[in-house]
């Protein structure tokens, strides 16, 4: 046997033994897989890029680092063994192996992520993840370290050996419509490789309009420059949703997301089955954070979500590694050739719920997501309105800023400059925090006639009202008057609407 082949087998045998030893230690040192997910016990050397050549040059597969590629395979194998352990232990909570396959509601159209993983593996560059969502994704009740997206980040970073960066643009108490307009304000969209959208928890309260609003978000995300991979996450794990969904009354938001994922072929993780399996077992309280009627999921549920998302994404990575392995065995192939080609912008199918398109959005928001806000809402005249900065607590990373009236018949004035755009009808919206006992409000722009609106709502989530009258590009003053104390302004939104 040649020395090269013998060394290759010794490396493979040594790594495999290390993996199996780590798994054995893992089994005997922890009785609960929920506690150790995302903290692998095996310590590999830091991986190296498969190739250090320029991304513009083809690479001979035979020059790639085969030993490191083998190491990647073993790291992925380690996590597969860990997931088997988790599945066994989660049975006590009513969660079966089938629940994972039910959660993978759509497992197609990963072209963008496949190209991204190829580039990350071949160059060692960082992987950029963006997250858009509601209060669950802000770390409510669990904190930043235990958030599901952090578990995914840690797992990918461990496997890849190169940096994985998460930009969290989640904001509590808003739905998809606000995110359509504020996506650019809450996230630095340039350079994002993988965009997770956690939705439906707030949208389900909006009912009939949520289908249209989720489609607007979907089509905008699928047309982003750079073609980041969009992935739906339907967590739907707060008490009002569980009471409705698990008892057979399907929410509008759930119906919308299922239809949209099939229509636009968006990879999706849907945790309704997991949540209802836990509920049927009578152990839902063990997964809830104890705070009021709208309790959010605790660390255990975030651990399950992080594990299932890791399985979905690592399966794509495994496919990429396997493809590179096959290319390395074919002397006539060039591994880097497909890496340099950008993913083509997708031609979208005909709209499902709305033909509307919203372009050139602007968002002036009082909310502050973990990633920050590049266009804060600042009044020209606040009068007796107060700027409330609510440190959310309970582990949340966002801060709920808002402008709230403190006296009856008080007025606040905002100054906005709306950019011109080549097509579409300009629309301007006010976002208020729905409330139960805050009277009514009046809204107008410049010298136009005030229009009354009703801010009442069952849930304290962002509710939008259109500014009436013809709005043109340029500088404007927006007036909001409250009939009683307690009316809260969250954002102003502008955009150009047209039919596709």
C-alpha cells in the first residue's frame, strides 16, 4: 500500500473514531438533548478553504484539500448522530420523528443557497444570514444566546469553520405589511445570503388581508438584488394561535403561507404539527414562557426549532459537499466553474392573492430591532406627546419606541420627504399600536381635510391607516391628533403601488 493511501485511511479512521467517541460521551454525560444542542463536544481543527484561488479562475479538482473535505463529511455525520439522540428523547414530549418531516413543508428551490455554500466552501468567506419576524424572533423569554437562529448559526459555524453572521431585523407587534415597507430599514439587505422570514403569529389576527400582505413580502424578497435564499418559518406558538389552530380552526395566515410556499416554491419550515403534538400530550405549559395570556415559547421550543432548521440547511450543505466530492473524482470537471456563475433572478409565476406591486418603499419607524434602524421616526412638533422607549425585558433584543399622546385633543406633527419614482401611485400610511380604550384619532397631510380613524383592536399590534388625498413626491407634514391619551404612533410608510 502506498504511503499516501495509508495516510489517507489513517486520517479518515482517526476522525471517525473521534466522532464516535464524542457521541458516546454525549449520550452518557447528558440525559436531555434539549440542553446541549448547539454545543458540540468534539473539537476539530479550524477548517481551511477548499481553494485559495481567485473566484474568477477555474480550479482543478485534484488540487483541492481532500483531507479537509473528509473532515466536513465527518462533522455533518456527527450532527446526524446527535439528531438521532434528540429524536429519542423528545418522544416524552409527544414529538415523533414524523413531526420533522411534517415540519419540512417545502424542500425545493435551494439553488441560491447551493451556490452560496459552494462559494463559502471554496473561498472561506463568511456566510451572511438575515432574519425578519416578530417578537418570538427577538429572543422573547429566551434571550439572544438561546434564540433558534443562534443555534443554527453556531451549528453552521462549527461545520464550516468560517464566520457565520446573523443580522436580526425582527420587531415585535408588527405583521408582514409593515415589514414589506421597512425591510430595507431593519436589515442591510446587500450581501445577505440566507433570509429567514418568521411570520403568521401576528398576521393571523389581521385575517383577510394577511394573504395579500404575505405575498407582497414574498415577491419583494424573491426579487432582492443578490438573490438571497428565502426560507419561511411558521412558528405559530402563542396561546391564541394554539387555541385556534390545534382545535381545527385554521387561521388565515396559516392558509396563506401554505399556499404561497407551494406557488412560489419557497423552502419552508412549519411548526404547527410540533406545537399541536405537544399540546395533545398535555405538556404545552412546559414549553411556554409564563407571561400573560399571549405567552411565548421558552428555550425548549427554540431548541427544537434550531435543531430542525439546522437539519434542513445542513442537508443542503451535505448535498453541496457530495457534489464537490464527485467532481473531484472526475478529472475533466472544474469545481469552480459553477461557483462563479450567479444565480439567475427568478421569473415569478402569476400572482396568487394580489396583482399589486409595491416599489421604492420608505419607512420612518419608532421601533428598534436588534440590527438597528437607519430611518427613525422623529417629529417636527411633539407637543404633549411623549417618546416612550420601552426596554422590553424577558430576553428581548428589540426596543419598542413609540410616540404616545398624554392629553386629549393633542396633535403631533411629522416631517417627511418622499423620493420620486418612475412609476406607480404613491401611497402614504400611518402605523399605530392598536389599543382598546384610546378613543379615536384624526389623520391628515399638509392642509388637507382631517380624516377620522379608529385605533381599537383586540391585539396590541401595528395597524395601518392610509393618508387620504393625493400625495406627491417631495416634502410633507403629517398630522396625527388623539381624542384621548394613550394613542401611540409606531411608523410612517410610503411606497409606489402598481399592478404587475
